[in-house]
C-alpha cells in the first residue's frame, strides 16, 4: 500500500512542474466528454422515468439502477480529477465522504449487471414463469439487496479506518490528492479492499458467464424462441463486456504504477489523463449507448428527449 501512496504523491508533486496551459488543456479534454456523457446519461435516466412501461418492467428498472450508479460514479471521478488538476487537497473527512460514496456506486454496478443477466436467462429458459419471477416485488427486493450489500461494504471500509492513528497527524489536511486508493490508510483496509474486489468480480464474472452459457444452450432447444434467445445472448454478452470494463477501473492504479516506473514524470502525468478517460470515464457511459441504440422501446424516447422534443407531436 505504501507504493500506491508514494505513486500518488509523485503524481501530485509532478503536477507542480506541469504548465498552467497544459493543465487547462488536459482538464478541458476530459471535462468536455464528461459533460457530454453526463448529458446523455441524465437524458437516459429521464427517459426511463417518462413512461409506465419503463417504471414497471424489471429490466428497465434494473437499467435505471445501473445508470444511476454509473452517473454518480462519473460525477465523483470527474470532481476528484479536477481537484487534482487544480492542485486542491482535501481534508481526510471530506475525502473519506466522497470516496465512500464512490465505493458504494462501484459495487452497485457489477451486482446490477448480474441481476440483469439473470433476468435475460429467465426470459429465455423459463418464459412461462418470467412474469412471476421478475415481478415488481422481486425486482424491488433484488435492488434493495444490492444497495444493502454495497452499504455494508462501505460501512466496513469506514470502520477499518478506525485503526489508523489520525490523532498523531499534525493536521487532517491531506498531502496528496484525494482518491479511493489514498484512503486505504491501514494494512487492514488494503487487504480487505483487495479481497472484497477479487471476490466480487470473480463471483459476478462466473454468474454472468454461466447465464451466457445457459442462454446458448437454451437457444439450441427446439422449443425456444430463436429470436428472443439470440437477442438475449447478445445482451448477456454485452454485460460480460461491461463487467470487464468495470474490472478495468480496479486495475487502474497498478497500471499507472507500472507505467510510472518506465517513463519520465511529466510524461507520466500526460499518460495518466488518457488512462483516466479510457479506464474510468468511458466505461461509465456505455450503458446509455448500448441500450439507447439497441433497445427498440427506449430508442425513440431517448432520441426524442435528446432532440429537446423537436419530434414530439403537437397537442
């Protein structure tokens, strides 16, 4: 863990040698796409609340939950990125509050993808029972379980910070910029974070892959709806890709540490901005693109809202 904190401190130290113009340029390059992605995600969230079919159908309710978590995570990531680019350090309590919320959303996304994959599996393999299994009551229970597990994870991380001797610090002001990894202050927090993250993504990955295999097997059955099975297989495959992109965010720090050992510090800061865009920012907007383009029910509503109701029928 000391290597992670040292690397983060090196990033902050190197930013002092980065010119103001260059920092403004990189901040703008990441901020503009982020604003565009946030607009699309916000429009998608609005679309999913605009019609009764979206508010009462299991898959769309789960999609809203996934998009909400990804959007909050995107906002927090961009906020922390701007604070680092502007050389603004936070206090430990303020940073802890932001990272706790980010950790909560980070866990919600893969768990929601698992439930969404299971919903597609049920639709293909148990079509007659799909309506009863994916009822509003069961969907609400599944989302409640996701948020409860994520909240327990966040609470455990905060409790593990108690072992850190904050009373020995001269000030609660952080010496480096705020990040989720900067708040893994004790060995217990570091070990717990690695164990939980590994267990979460291994379990989620196995669950999504098993549902994909189940859908493929069901698609070969003579009694299966071939068109529905094909569509469900593609959807679950996209969930596998989404889960893989979520994993990429967890390996972000090891990657930048490895790069930091072989390039100069100034180039390292430049590469860091690019990695931030591809590993942390871009994966958070893919759900809107995937469902906004593929889903025939969502597409016209989303396009209508994106065009500011230009295509809406007059009253």
